[in-house]
């Protein structure tokens, strides 16, 4: 015969103990709710792989790998075009966080999508060459790279032309809607992205909360150096303004300095001047993108 204790003081297990307790019941309920979501994510992932939407070289997969393999802190960066020596100097000084390669647009024509997939960050900077052309094939590869989680930097008037057409100027026809500025205005019979301006002024922070400008109110930072010279373009903003150039001229005109395109995944940063001119801003941009 089995005897059951009549008093709770006898050490009998309560109903909650046998049922797993209220905490375990709540956890079980939450886990049951998460299971369908997890299954949807897994199925979506395998479908994306099956139809070649992503593969092992896709940047977003690399980003997930970094989460599960901490310590892989060095990013791979590809510079397309011909950038300034100031940019190269900054990258060389930051070899612990970024490893970079240099390629021309012509060298990417054969298989751009496969080449770009090997990098975390791609920078298009043709500021040191006369040719501002990017083919439709390369432009579409960059769009795919970004929409798969890649990080893209574009500088000044880089990529505003295509080699197969002379009636299109600007970025939309080549890169779609991923560029945070537009070349949609005509001033003095010239599209604004072809009308280079030499501006004497100051770069000011526009977005108080953006990591790129954290701790940077203005450049030059020293009040004794009240102005500096920027080579820039009077483009219009279509994204999020991070910093702007304030002209010290009589008109006090403002120009886009640094901008970002808000995207679901991937990031696009536009510099409307030589990024090597502002070391702190460019280093913060690399940190932000990595």
C-alpha cells in the first residue's frame, strides 16, 4: 500500500512540480510559437540557395559567419577605379581591420558578380581617372551585391556614365535606386553631377546619431583652421544625409557631404568629396561598414 503525505510540510511535490512549473510552461509556449518561424527561415534559406539567390560567397552569409566565429575582424575590400593616395594611406594604416585589392572596371567585365562576392566592402572611386563609365553588367552586379548584404562606397561623380549609351547621365540607369544622391538637375546647361565645384568651406555633421560622425562635429576640427577646400558636386539628396559641406562664400551654399541610402540589407555610402581628406570620417565609415 502506498501512503500519501497529508501535509505539505511532509515534502510532497506540488502540482506545479509535476507539470513542469509555470516558468517552464511559459517557455514551452514561446518555443512552440518560434518553431514555425524558424522553419520558414530555414526553408527560405534553402530555396535561396537552390535558385542561386545566395551562395557561400554571399556577403550576408559571411556576416552570419562572423557572428558565429568571433575574431574574424578583418574585412575584405575591393577598390574599383583609381582612388587618391590619401585613401590608400588611410587603408594601409588600418590593415588590422581591412585588407584591400585594387581593380579596374575593365577587369570586372567578364564575371563581376562572382568577383564581388569575395568581398565585404566594394568602393567605386574613379576620381583619379577621366573615365567615369560603368557598364550595365557591372552596375547590376553591384546592385545584387548590395541587395545580398554587401557594403558599397561610391565617390563623387564615379559611375555616372555607361559605355554603351551617350544619352544617359547619372546613377539610376546603371545602379537602380541604391545610390543616395541623384543627378537630376541642370545648372548652366550641365547636369549637376558633371559640373565640378571647388568649394572653400567646412564639413559639418548633419546626423547627430549616425556612427560615422560620432565624436566629429566638423572638419577642420580646429577653429584656427576655419576652412578647407573641397572638390564637390551640387547633387540632390535622395537618401539620409550624414554630413554636409557649408560654403564660406557670400552665398553660404550647402552641398551634400556624406550620405547613406536606407536599405533593408546592405549599405551604400556616398562621399561628395575625396574621403581621404577627412581621415576620421573615412576610418569611421570603414568601422561602420565592417
